[in-house]
């Protein structure tokens, strides 16, 4: 059991077949924390409108979080776009879990981090409902193909988790550019609001590195990457994800390359998020 100061989880997508709840439970069995942040898209109400896939492991996750909240763990839930219906209830508490539109995390070393889901940095989500719905259906199709591939891998004796979506994101130029653009806008938003860093999710692309003089932290997800962020007692943040053997390993974070100056469009989006 690892004792850490804080745990940050996002994009679990409970209620869907793609949710890797068993791996998430293994992570929670290995980690205790004083604070747990649920950084949006925890429950996928969008997908549940078309059909619900709710496993016993997903039930156990909910029970485990509620139990930790009852026993004094500070649990904050920042809803995302897939569980945006809960944004109507921000400021309230349910089962000792606080709902917040965004929140501020003070690290052990005194740094101030803005915590929010991150969909405000996604132009498709913010400005085009049609593009959002099309993207959601495309992603579900990819998850259906993923299910077939996972069954075939299991049939030939390969038990490790492999994500088609993560594979595509890493190799298609437009997807890579979208991720880099999202990171740039999020970091610029933190700079504009005077924070030392930003912690978000949304794009299923885990990261923990410095961009534009602030620490950019993305929790990743429990669909494609099975990743989480932990804060240690000295204020150090670490990205962890499951390897093929279901054991947690520190993620290999690439060195941050020189970033270009933010575009006018990026600055406009970052500034609009402040209002």
C-alpha cells in the first residue's frame, strides 16, 4: 500500500463497456490518500442514454469512494461534459463528496493548481453540438472494434491491455496536433489566471510536464490508458499507469520540447474561460 497526499482521477466513463473498472480498483487498493479529486467524465451519462453497461466492479468503485469519503478522505468531484448534468448541483455535497465547477488545489510545497475537467479548451465541445455528437459516436465505434480486438487477443493468450484509441492518437498527425493545441491552451489559461499549474482530463492523453512556465497535468483516463496522477507528501506529482501485468508503474514522461508562442486563437479561448 502506497500512502500519497492526493489522487487525481478523470474520464472513468462509468456505465460503459469500455470502462476499465477492475484496473481502477487495483490502483485504489494500492494507494491511500488524504484527498481524492474526480476530474470529470466519471459517469458517462451521454453513452448511458443509448444503453447502460454497469458491472459489479463499477459498483465497487462507487462504494469504495463513498466509504473513503465517510472515513475522512476529502473527495471533490468536478463534473465534465459527459456528466455535465451534475453541474446543476455544484456547491452541494452528496455522501460527503463535494461537487465543484472547478477548484483550487494547494500542493504540499505551496504551489496553486487550478483543477477542472478541460472541456472548455475543446473547440468542438464548446461551439458545435453536432461535432460533439459525431465524435462521440465515432469513439463508440472505435470502442466496439476495440472489444473485438480484445476478444481476439484473449483468444490467443494475450491478456495485457491494449488501446486502439491510444494507438490512433499517437500516430495520426491531426490527433497529435489537437492534443498539443489543447495542452497549449490549458497552460496559457493557467498563466492568465496566475496559477502555478493546471490539472485536467478530457482528452484521454495523460501528461505531467512543464509548459510555458507552469506545470501541465492531465490525468488521462480509465478507458484507453488506465492512468492516474498522484501527489506525494513533498508536493511532487507523478503520472502512473498500468503495464501489461496489471502492476502500476511510473509513466515515462517525455522531455518537454520548446513550445511556440500561443496563437491568437489559443489566447482567445484561454481568456474566454476566465469569464
